[in-house]
């Protein structure tokens, strides 16, 4: 969790009669990440065999992580 940021939440509403659902997401701290990945994350990605990404963070952060995983390069 980032200092001073609230935790993200998701609320799932479903219609029991049809099984349809809607999800409302309050991003909180998840939305405060940016594409300037900390070197610690870059090192972890480079040491990993698999990179699992989620949609709860900005797409740009996932793209930055995927680029690191693909290139295997260290960020300066």
C-alpha cells in the first residue's frame, strides 16, 4: 500500500434471477502507480519465470512491466 492512499475496493452486484452482475471499482492506491517502475520491481520481474498482470492498476503500468519482462533490460 502506498503511504497516504486508501486501499482499493470492488463492489459486486448481481441479479440472482439472471446471474448477470456489475462490478463497481474504487481504485484507491492501485490507481496511484505510474510507469516509472522502482528498480526493485524491475529486478523482480527480470528474476521471474512468469509475469501475472491484473486490471486493477493502470494499463500503462502493466505495459511498462511487460516491456521489462520482454526485454529483460534493467531500468536506469
